[in-house]
C-alpha cells in the first residue's frame, strides 16, 4: 500500500536529460506522490539537453531532507553543474545519512560521488563515469537498474521503465 503523503525531490539544472527528469516526475505524480522540482538557485527555469524547460518549485536552500522521502538526480550535463553547489551536496548527504531514497540515472552519479555517499554501494551508471563510480568506492554492475539498500541507479533513458519500477517498489515498502 503506497503512502500518498510521501514527497520526492527531483533536482534540476540546465542541461538535464529531458526524459530522465520528466519521466520520473510524471510517473511518481501518477502514483499519487508529491514531487517537487528543486533547482540549484541559479534561476527559476532550466532548459534540458533537448530543449524541454522546467520551472522549479523550490531552490535547494528552501528545503530540508527531513520533509522528504527521497531524492532523484537526473543525468545529462546538469549533474556536472549541480555537484559544484556545496548546498546541493549537503542536501544529498542528509538524505543518505537519514537512510532515505537516493536515486540517480546516467551521469547523475557524479552528484552522489561529490556528496561522498557511494562508498560501499553497488551501482550502475552511464559507461562514461564507470571509472568515477569505482574510484569513489562503489562496485559497478552493468545492469539496467541496481538496487542496493536505499540507493537505486540506472544507466540511460532506455532503462527508465525498470528504474521507475524499482523506485515505486522502494517507496511502497
């Protein structure tokens, strides 16, 4: 039985992978979860790699991990920008410390690496950052989705159906 009071953060910044932001946000809303698109604070509207725009609900400094059940980091070029904000990294670390959902796909693993929350986890990611994942202390597994405790990871947009099934299953537990 799902808890319709659960709230999820989806991070946004310019260059996000369009499908990797919108598919999770829409899918979670379909399931009845509250989703907040949270930005870095650099602007209120971000443009994806393929031109889709998203307006943020809040900036990272206006939220607390204690008010949410998980965080999703889409891939694309946005993770390289997001990981440059100490406050974003602190937010991700807070979710990790609280044992809440940490979900990412594609290049989003960079944010988790920079937040220093991947050591000892099994993860997957886009092939371009396999070395980064391993050098940060995670074990790379080449699979469409990897679930290890509270961390759920996927490789690319083609893995989104499996990624979302795993996230929804996690939230329903």
